[in-house]
């Protein structure tokens, strides 16, 4: 991936952004870090249930 990670734009209601900021603050993270943590947890849980995803078989990521 190099020095820069790909960017992903997310559209979400303002109340959820506020709640995310609150949770992130409680966990001493930035909102972006909290989102990354939650996504990684979700993917790991999904893979436990459905099996590992073979990333080598997936298309390359294109930035928004």
C-alpha cells in the first residue's frame, strides 16, 4: 500500500457521527481510528462465521 492508505468516503447521519465521536473519545481514539477498529472487528467476526476471505482473489481497491 505504500506510505498512504486508500481513502473511503462514508455518508452517515449527523447523530451517528456525534455518537461515534463520543465512543472514540471514551476509547482515546480519533473517529477514524474508531471506524477502522469497528470495521476490523466486524470483518474478523464475519470470517469466523463464514470463513477467511482470500484477498488475493479480490479486485484492487480504487480510491473514492
